[in-house]
C-alpha cells in the first residue's frame, strides 16, 4: 500500500509538470533573415502571443537603427524616420504621428522587447513569416551594396540597453543620462535663431568626431558630430524640444533644416548631434569655456567673395537706413538672466537709434517693426530691398553659457565688410564689453538684403554682467549714440 501511494504521488507530480514542459518546448526561437542572410543576434528574439518580439539591442546591432531610452519610452531612428514606443502602449509615434500597433513594447525578465514586424514595416522593410520554419524574412528596398541610411558609426557598438539592464534597474544607464563612465554631461542644446547651435556642458569633452555624408531628397547633406564619453545631465533642458532624443526645426535658414540630438550609444556613452542641410555647407566649431558653439557657414555652392572693393564716397542726398529689431511677438528670442527677453532689448535699442537718426537731415530711418509684432525673416529683407535702402542693420542679443561675454558683429557679403568694421568699432565702444570681433555668417536678413547689411550681437543675455549693461537705459543711450556715429562715419556724414 505504501509503495502504491508513493507511485501515485510520483505520477501526479509528473502529470502536473508535463504541461509546463510542453509549454516551454512549444515556444521556439524564431530565425531572422535580412536580405537573404540569416542574422545571428547576441540576444534571442521571442514569440509572445503569436508576435515576434526582439530585444532592443537586436534593432540596433542587427538592423542598424539608432536606439535611445528615456523611460518609459524607446526612441528608434534611421535618420529619416523617428519612432517612439511606450512600454505597454498600443499607440506609437512615427514622425510625430500616432500609429496603432498590435503588440506593444514590453519588459520581460529585465529585457525590453519590441515588435519586429511593426518596426520593420515602418522603416520600409518587407516583413513575412514562414510558420513551418518559424522564420521572419526581412527585405530592404535598398540594395546591400549601397550606403546605409543610418549615419556612419551608428551600426557599431551597443546603442540600446544590454539584456538584463533596463532604465531604473541599476545598470550602466538608469534614466538615459549620466552613465558612470562619462567624463562630461550636456546641460542644454540651444539654437540662437540665426545660425549657431550652443552646447552647454560640464566636465571635460575630448576631441569631437565629425562626419559628413551625402543624402537625397530635401536633405542633401548630413553632418554628424559625436561628443565622446558624454551623456545628458539629469537637468538637461531645451526650450525647443523635450527629452533626451529630440529635434529642433529651423525656419527660414538658407541651408540648415533640422538639428537632431540623442544619446545614441552608451558603451562608451556618446552624444550625437546631427545637422540636416538642404544644401551643402561647412560648419565652424568654437569652444568658449564650458560652451561649444557650432556656427553654420556659407553654402559651398556660393563662390567665396573676393576681397571688398574700395567703397566710393556715397552720392550726396538722403540715405535710407533700415533698422531691424530682431524677433518679436510670438518669437521672444533668447531669455535673459534677469527674466526679460531678447525681443525687448532689440526693440528698445532700435527705437533709440531711430530717434537719434530722425534728427539727421540726410538720413531717413525706417523700421521693420516699431512694436511687439512678428515679421518673417524674408519679409524683413524684402522691406529693405523694396525701399532700395542704403544700409540695413539688425539688432540682437546673444545667449550661451553664463560665462560667455562680449560683442560681435556679423556680415555676409564682401560689400558689407566695410560697414561691419565701422559699426563694430563703435558698438564695442558703446557696450564696453569684450571685443569678439567681426564675423561672417549666412543669416537670412543679411544674406537676402541687396545693400550693405550687418547683424549686431551687442552682448550675452545669459551673462549677468552683459544683461545688466544691455538693459540699463543709460547704457542703451550710449550704445545707440555709438551706432549712429558709426552710420554717419560710414556714410561720410559730418
């Protein structure tokens, strides 16, 4: 009897275990075939509720897409399409449009799984399933010998989290920022609305790696800039885009379409900034304290101007001088440390210059805006061109790190250099701030105007000392007086 009871118990135990064993064997590991070649991913794909799910590292390592984490979101991009998957949600964002999906991204055993078919089809792959062999076939419309769409370097290394390491689980990356082995952290990425991108950081950033590739369609060229051993700080902010993978779209710039950024690799941590250009153009990278400034230069299609010719004395008469107060209304420009905005300074100094010029019988001063209104960049240039103005001057305030300080003057064409040199000399005298020299740039308002034109960056609103100077009424009077003196010197008016 005792042996019988023991046998029954053993049989019962075996039967109770059998469904588990059958269930474990019933979930095969699917094979992945890309363009006829079987992939050998380091992390195995799985079948979950009849859907093929793959760890995020398979997407980055095998398909070559960029992957970024900002819990609970997974960002996937191939340079042209950006997808945002949210853990547990059946709604995704594809190029900022909501798209439904059958199987949501999920976390299983500390591994993030994403739906392979949905990702493949959204990025232009043909996806088919062979049930007999449990195989997923992926076919790309682009031939293998052609350059991939992803930016150079993105296919190397691990751009997503390792299996068993998810945000918040105590791994190398916990929230998309500040990996333990980073030597620098980025606090902000800002665009000044004219042609410069400012990267504010702490720590030490080594030599930047810059790569340029040709593209097709609207984007003719991409410039990728990698920041080695760098991550985003926990306080990372951008006034134009949220999250640790974002995009800043330009409006009216002659060559720059978008500025994109992401923590695209975590071993070693690397931040990548990508400039999307509609025409090929070089850039200039300048380090200023804890700020890296990326300046857009003239498009390469434009022939470098010859040295400026000697300016002939102007014909006696009344000169038309167009004064442009940058930004306005819905476009406040840079924020000052004292809580004010760039558009306020621009208008204040422009009105003061106008009032002084109105006392000059040989000068007719015209404003592109006289109050808090918004004028498109192209329209500002058109106003001056339609008037056949003799001079165009655009007033601005700069912004970067709290330590950046000084006065700059920008010109575009060779025929504007003489005006830039004269006005800048007087502007520096008026502000009393460090001389940051005359510089060349392709800002719309000084490029599309047909007369000598300059853009003045009087000082840095992000600097406490500069802001105090620029918003001081007495100093504004001094700046306005010097600008008028520069205009009269250039026009040879005594």
